[in-house]
C-alpha cells in the first residue's frame, strides 16, 4: 500500500496528467518507492472516489487543483477528511496558488503548495511521512533550474501510450503579459535542454507513442528549438509514413519566419496541429489587456498556413474583454472566418485567480460568476443577455462549425450576403435556441433537420441547394436514419410546418442589437 498518493481529477480519461508525473519523477527514490499516481475523471461519484482512495490506505494524499476540477475536488476532500481525518491532505496547482485563503478548500486541507510544486512537494511529503512535521500550512513553491528537474516521461505507462494523449513540454513560461492569462505572471519563457528533451521524446516514440500534445505557451518563440522539434517529428513521419505521429503546438500568430514555414510545409495531412490564440483583433482591446500582436502579420501567417500547409488550425477568440463590443466581436469573428482556420474556438472571458485582468473590474464594470469557471456575466459594453447569447453562439458553433459534420452546409450558413457570417450564424443560433430551448443533448439527426429548416425558412437558401448540402453531410456522418424531408409523401411545406418553434416571419432579419431569443 502506498504511503503517498498523488492524485487529481482530469477533465476526461484521455487526458493523462503531466503535472502528477513531474511530481512523481522528482520525489526522492525512497519516497517514490512508496508513492502511487491515482487519476480520476470529473463527473465521477464522490463516494466511489473516496472508497478507492481509502482502499489504498495512504498516509498522505495530494491533489492538483484546477479551474475545471476545484468544485469536485473540494467535495472529494471534504468527504475524505470526514471519514479519514488522519490522512494528511496537500493541495497545489494554479487554482489554489492565488487568493488561497479565501477558498473553502483551503479550510479543509492540511497544507497548500502555491506556485511550482516540483521540488516542494517532495520535501513536504518527506516531512509529513518521516518528520519533523511542518508547522506552516502554506508552502511557497521553491524555484529551480529547468535542467535540474527530472523529466517525467518514463512514468507514462503503456496504457497511457496506447489510449491517452501524452502531454509534453519543451519550455515553460511566457514572455507576453496578456492580462487574462496566468502566464502574465511569468518573468519570461525558459527552454529545456533540447537534446535531452528530444531523447525523451525518442524513447516515447519507440514505445509506441504517436500523439504528442505540447503545453508550451509559445512554441515558435525560439525558432532554432522549434525547427529541431519539427525535424524530429518529420524524420519519423518520413521513415514510417504508414504509421505517422501527430504533434500539437500553441503558436504565436505573428512570428512565422521563412525557415519555419519551409519545414511546416513538409508535414503531410493529419500530422500537425496549431492552436493559435488571436483572442481579439481590436487594437483598443489589445491595449487594455497588454497584448502585443501585429495583426497584419498574424493575418498573413494564418492565411499562409491555410493556403500552403496541411496543418490543422484551431484559433481562439475571447468574448467579454474590456471595451470589446458585441459588434466589434462580430467583426473579429468575420475577420477570422475569412482566413479559413479549421476551427474557431469562441470562448467567454474567465477571471482566473491571480490574473491582472482584475484591474479593469471597476472601470469597465466587469461582473464575474462567483463560482467556477468565473466566466464574465456582464460588463460596460455587454449585458448579461448579450453574453448568454454569445455563449449559445459558441455552443452551436462547436456543434456545427467546429464539428466537421457540416462541411457542405456551413458555407450556405455563413455566406456573407445579405448579412455577415457572424450575423448569419448568430441568427441561426438564436433560431435553434428558440426552437429547442436547449444547447445540449440535441440528437444529431434532429440537428441536421433543424439546420435545414433554418436554411430554407430564414436563411434565404433555395430548397434544392439546402437539401443537397444537408444530405451530403448527413450521409458522410455515417448516420443511418432518414431526415424529415426524405420521408415519402412529405412536402417541404409540410416539413417546415412540423417545426415546434414559435412562428416568425419568413426570412426575418435579425440585427446584432436585437433582443435575445
């Protein structure tokens, strides 16, 4: 039975915790020999998780706490301490590293590690297991040189390699100061020794790993390092084209020199993905959040990636930033949509604990959800109803725009006459919500039917064109059912009349300032 359990609740099973493996790797040999990594998944029954922990009979349990798991981790710790108060509980992670003492979870635990815990957790675990017992409740994470850390990659199991995403990092930190991001608190970005790092990647690859998700904030900041890493993967893809690997990186959008482009262009389809944080195209908003971005270069680079590479692009926009209006956010979406990324992640601003965005609270009347995920509820420019409307837009965009299921239909939805792409999809989202009263648990066949009905009623699309596009996408999805307009003896007029939505004039034009549905 392990004396020390290192645990967290992951967002889903496919996510293997890199942080836990760093903690495990950097334990002293005798402590590590009596330690175990135990990963759970959010949404699990608390009683079951407590039972599984108690079955291990640990003396110390640590939990990694993040914005997505803090509520369930708090409940888990409360129950664990209720039935086994003798177990020492230690927490750490970004969610409890700031505003620490204000949180309910703080009162439940024995110790908190704020900041980096790679070295400090080892020392704290030794003290708790072997004495002398520490007196302090809060322990500030000890600073260290990256190359003094033991790398964690050997602690990915064969099951992890076969079934889960492997998270890796070639650097830590970020030189940029975007105020909505915890990386704004970093002094700079530091790089692991590239040769040492790639040697570990080689071992993972030789063990069968094929999916590598880099957590680096700024992968392309150091071009020499970026090229070395890309060459590593390209060499293995070329050696085994029938068994390619896949690499995911977070890319700075306005820094793509020719040498990097030349290498990116060599990657075949399905092997390279870039997450690109645009967040806002609005220069005034960028100024408020201390975001330095050359918008012209960023557009040129996204356009180049779309036209000259096979890289899959996932690009982020954030609604609710200080001084961003409904209309200017829509213009930003339209700008990005024209550049052709594969996915546009529409997010709503969250006030992460410790981030400098808090300085705008009074000036811009920023009102946040007091409960996780601390999403913005309203501000000077956007009402609560506005942000609810954008949140529904984001959800339906994931179902339709980002899902890959509507490749033939989406151009009909987004066509920019007579309204912009943003206005048209907003109208669709409003219509869908008015019809269904929901944004979740909409069956795929019903979603196809709903989109078709909107196209031919409010979307100004000819019936034949709408049916051809919807049918092509539906058949490609692999679904075996029959859409409503495919039913024998049912006319399109009959089909449209079966909609349960409230009656609205055909082809009604919705303006951005319209009252939310």
